């Protein structure tokens, strides 16, 4: 029985997670993935009430007792320093060493892309974002805070082990999933440390994946190309910050953040699934958030814990809802969050 921890989190997090669990509920008796749920309270409310973000013991338990974790979103205006989100969300990524952040961007329906006649409609790419180091490592600090000569420093960490494993994962994924082409994005022309990425990408590609075509881009040109001609990309591998930015951009060309799921992985260990979007505080408690990113993230979870048919059904249901305009306002519809979840659950039940 796969064990799933659920952290609904802040803002629209609880609303979209509630729809993902509604769909999981419908799936359970049909496909019998046998997922056993445990709801965890972590988020801004819990932090403000108790002073606890997440304890080291609980973080260990997530790694030891669970197969998967489903997260809504973390971020709340009442916690302007965002320390709870760093402890919980980045805490899971770093401490559970979930070094692969897999962020697919697939165009479900041509009407969803703002590129319109500029695209053939064949957008189907996956970003593999390094998830445990880079500029997110938290190395640095502030000095003379508030004074005229205040200094803040953030160091970017690129370890050979860290860069190698994400590059190898991206190549490997491409081969296993019938893709021929991997693109690596860096900024080696301005940041010499990024030569490590170029060197390792070439070495690993040449020695271990000669069957996969490889290409390197500078991140600025990559962002431009992603808008100009996104069909050319199949698999993109990049560092932590660039991957964060590119994945929001990639979501925008296929319908927006409301549709973008992600998986945080360490092969053979617990995986964490979450929408790419945040807690969107102004949208919270209005029943207007798009639950599809959360539902698709739950689908990625199902595939990972051994229920690929159920995962496929989730994707087909999302596509059907889009084609039939059973969508929230971000996609041009007038359905509420709960109505979209109901419709998708009912479609799966009938199918
Ligand atoms: P956001 O992703 O919350 O929202 C950005 C924009 O996308 C907003 O205009 C919002 O209206 C729209 N949007 C997002 N999700 C949507 C959905 N499901 N349906 C329809 N529209 C949606 O990003 P932000 O405003 O920069 O950040 C808000 C908070 O969320 C911050 O505290 C931030 O740190 C946090 N955040 C958390 C995560 C996470 O938990 N994984 C990710 C990103 C941002
Ligand atoms: C994401 C988010 C997080 C990140 C924030 C909330 C720390 O933007 O998951 O994309 O930067 O990784
Ligand atoms: Mn982001």
C-alpha cells in the first residue's frame, strides 16, 4: 500500500488539494491504487499558531514512512519572510535530497496557447530543474543591515555530483521516454562556474548517451526560443533558479500556471508532487483557483506509485474538461474550483 502524506498548505493550496483528493477518491475503487493518506497540518496557520514550521523528526518521518507527498502551495502574506515555506518546501527538497524537479509543459488544446498561429500546437516538453543546490543553497548573508553600505551575498553552489546526477537523469529520462533531444541551459558566457555544466553535459552525453542529440543554450536565448519556437524542445535540463523561471514561462505557453504539475524526485526514495504555482493569496477562498495543476500532480503521483492506467485516466479527464470548456476563469471558463473537480471526478467515474 503506497503511503501518501498530504500538506495542503496556504492560500489556494487547500482548495486545489481538496479537488485532487476528490479525484483520487473516485479513482480508488476503480483502479485500486491502494493509496493510504495522512493529512499533515504544516503551513502558515500552523506556524503562526505554534511557532513550528516542521520539525526535524517529522522531516525524517516523511523520508522514512512515506512513498509520496502531495503539496498544495506554501506562502502567506502574514509571513513576509517566507521562512515557513523555506523550511517546509525547500526543506523537503534539500533534506530529502529530491534532486530532480520534473516540470512537464504539454499543450492539451491549441486554444490554450497565447502563441496561436505562431505554433504548430505540438508543444510537449519537460524541464528537469536541479533541485538541491545552485543559488538556492542559502549560502551567504547580510552585513550592515539597514545602513547605507549594506551588503547582501548569495553564493551559487554547483557540485560535480549535483550537476552530474541531474544531467544523467535528464538524458536517461529522454531515452526511456522515446525523446531524441536534450537541451541544457546555463549562463557560462558570463558565469565561468557554469562551464562545469557544459563540460559534464558533453562528457556524460558523449560517453553514456550517444544516441541522444544534445544541444546547449544560454539561458537568455533559451527563454526567447521557448516563446519563439517551443516545439523544438523535448527535454530541458538546467540549474535551480533558471529552472524555476523557465517552468513558469513554459506553463504560460500551454495555458498557464493553473495547468502546470511537477514532481520532486530522488529515484528509489520518497517523491513529492505539487503544482508549479504558488498560493495565489488574492484568489484564496473564492472558489476560482484552477485545480488542474494539483490534479495532474496527483496523477504524476499515481504513475510513480504504480498506477499508470489511473494516471492516464487523470490526463484524459483533464483534456476532456478543457475540450468541453468545463474550466475556471484563467482558462476562459466560468466554472468554480469545486465544479471543475466534480466534473473531472464524474468523467472518470463514467469512463
Ligand atoms: P502564484 O503562482 O501564487 O501566482 C502567480 C499568478 O498565477 C497569479 O496571477 C495567480 O492569479 C495565477 N495563478 C496561480 N495559480 C493559479 C491557479 N491554480 N489557478 C488560476 N490562476 C493561478 O505566484 P506569486 O503570486 O508569485 O506567489 C504567491 C505566494 O506563493 C508567494 O508567497 C510565493 O512565495 C508562493 N509560492 C509558492 C510555491 C509553492 O509552494 N510551490 C510556488 C510559487 C510561489
Ligand atoms: C516553485 C516556487 C518555489 C521555488 C518558491 C516558493 C521557494 O517558486 O516551486 O517554483 O522557487 O522553488
Ligand atoms: Mn516557481
